[in-house]
C-alpha cells in the first residue's frame, strides 16, 4: 500500500508539474483562455481574456452573449454564421476577426476553439484568443510599402508620370490585343537647352522646368494618349489608337510653341525648346522595340535639322548620320590610348561616417573637349555597342589602381564597378573577370538595367553564383526606380541595394519622401540586403536622411568624385585618424 501511495503521489506531482508548465506556456504566449459550459450555459474568461478585451471589472464569469457584443459590426454576421457552422458540424473554430474594446479601440483577434465531450455529460466549448493586432499592422505596413514601391517602380517621382518601365508595359499590353489593321503612334519629345538651365540656375530650376513640361504635355495630349517621362529630359507619348497624322503635326506645333515660352522660376525666366520625333505602326510588331527605334530616329533627325522642330519617321531617313563614324573612331581611339580614367566617390557608414566603400565613375579625357562625364559619351557608346568595352576597361583600371594601393599597404575599401545585362549573359564573363582580378582585389559589380533581373536566365544565374564564389560582391543600382524592381531582390539576392537618386532629391521640398526611403530600406532588409542612399547633394538632404535606417551614404554633400590620387590621399588621412 505504501508503494502504491508513493506511485500515486509521484503521478500527482508529475501531473502538477505538467499543469504548471502548461500554465507557464499559456502565460508566456499571452493567450486568453475561455470556456463555455453548455450544461450551466455559463462562460468563464480568464484574466488574460479580460485584458485582451479591455475589461477592468475583474469578473471572470460573463454572459453567454458577451463575445458577440464585442465583435466588430463589420465582422459580426460572418463570425456568428461561422460559429454556428462549427457547432452544427462539430468542427474546430479557427478564425481571425476584429473586436471593439471597452475603450472603443479596435483589435485583431485570432480565435481557436474546440468542443470537449465527456461521456454522460453535456459538451464544453474551450478556446483561446490571441491578440494579433501588431501582426496585422506590420502586414498592412508591408503591404502599403509594397504597393508604394510597385507604384514608384513604374512612375517618375518628380512629375508623377509613368516611367520607361510603365511605357514598356503599356505598349506591350496594347500590342497583345491589337488587330492586324490597328494603327498606333509613339511620339518622343526631348528638351533643348535643358542642360543650360541646370548649369546656370541649378537643379531646383531644372526640376521645376520638367514638372512644367509634364503638365503642358498632359494638357495638350489630353485623353488621346498617355504621357511618360522616360529619361532625364526626355518624354514619350503613346497613342494606342493613332490620330490622323495631321492631328499629330498640329499637336507637335502646339507643344513646341508652349514649351518655348519663358518659364518663370524664382524671379528668373527659364528658356528651353522641344524637339519631337514620332512614328506610326500598324498591327502588333514582331519586336516591341521597333516603334521606339523609329521614333528615336525621327527625333534625332529633328535635332539634326536645328532643334525646336518635329519630324515624322519614314524609311528613307538616314539611320546613322555621318558623324557617328567619327564618334565611333574617337571612342575606339580613347579605349586604345588609355583616354578613359576613373574618379572615385566614397561611400560612408551611415552612423560613423567612416569610408566603407567607393564607386568607380568613368571619365573620358577627350583631347578636343576636355574631361567628359559619362552623360557626354555613354549614349553614343550605347548606340555603337561600345559600353561593354568601356566597362571592361573600367574594371582593368580599378584593378590596376588597387594593385598600387596594395603595394603601398594602403587600406582600401571595396570599389563598385558597373556591369550590364549583356555582359552577364556572356557565358565567358567569369573567365574574363578571372584574367583581371587577383585575391587582393576588392570589387563589387553594380548591376545596371536591373529590370531584366526579375526573371534571369540560366547563364546569368550561373555567372552571378560564380562571382559570389570568387568573393565578388553583387549590388543593385537604382533600387526603387523604374529600372530596378523589388522582384530583383529575390532573384539576385544582392549584398546591397543603392536607392535611386531620383527618390532622394524630392526630400528637399517634400519631407514625406522620407517615408518612401524608409520603406525601401525595410524592404531591402527583409531580403537581407544592405542599403546605400546616393545623390545627397546638400546639407539639408544629409540632415534629413540621417533619420532613415540605411547602411551607407554617398553624395556631393559628403565628398565629390575625385581622381585616384586625391582619393588615395583621403584614404591615407582616414587611416591616420583611425590609428
């Protein structure tokens, strides 16, 4: 008997221990527990249930309709119907719904309940409630951020117009449903003398001009077409149903007249012009880019004829002016004669402001025109298929420069260099990289045109994996703009994403833009990517951006791009300071 008593005591202690652990687990999970006894028609809520519902009277026994009284009016009908269905079919209750607390606040509840039956007794309904409001709020915040990013990825922040990605999607959607007899039109407008406005009056004046031109375009085009901003000072209008050519001509003349009128900005008049090229198409094209090529050819012809004019595409237009031959020869000579150099712009830790990286920016030391930035020659290099050659030359320049720093025992950060979609599709790409780089090199490839990375091919994926295996960092450029999608974060899994400068510039005039930047940083962090905010051109922008939880900063307000010798001097000063 004594042995039996000891066994019973041990079992009781074990049961009490289990119950104690269950109670601790329930308390830790912050679950509220309730029970409905059908025999007595009474409801018992534990203290946590009262807390969840905001009840402070401390009474654990509640009326049997107490739950229904607190369900949100918009959810009551669905929830009571679902509860009745569970009772009728004797299945577990498992649903989320909203309640209105005693103080009027709304909370999201996750409720789970089960019928517990004992032979010879009426069943009891036992359940738990969990307050999941914070989960819903985080999910809603993420959903809003994703919606905003999806919008931003297809819209120009400055003008609110659709961007190049949006134009590609709109035209492709139209082509997908287009009959063989349907006619459409694409019109390209490029501003004349816009650079002079930026140089003489500053970027704020330039931004104001762009917004003014966007408004003029939307007003003049009306509902017959959709207007897009597809580049710095280039706009496009797509007409899915082409107006008669005479109407397009009249529209061009109206636009040219309105755009050339003085645009007042802070007491100064801005004078610009507009060159326009347009092309018609009939039926879905074999390649969507054909209409863009035709309209661009017409635009080039309009500019060649003296600017502030318009031109319609025709097959007899000269596809490439004679000057292209000279440009190609000059660029090829620059490649062979080491006329390309690199300037380096540091990237700073967002918290400590220590140099943690740099971007290599190519420059052309042209004998006739002096030191030229990329904007002065990359468009021509792109047309002439020389961008890959220039990118390869930049990699060689950076590697050679790092060789010098390595021999000097000068600590240097990772330097990012651009690479294009075309290079990544080259099966021999990594072998070419291997011929240039050595173990002491610190290189990151910054991926341009990253819209193509939404769905990468096998060769591109293999190249990205091979680069990572070699210790080469992969970064995304222009994140958040029309050129870089959120999807690319998932497919590429970059080390860091650089937020496009077009999303940074508006913070000087629109403080709410900070929210967009914060959302971008959160989205990138969810994909385990660090973030770099570039384009910080003023102390005001730098001060505003310090509230954003990013990893690195880049821009004129911190340090301008500098030749290799000046950048090395900056590294030496930083090394001496840290000693």
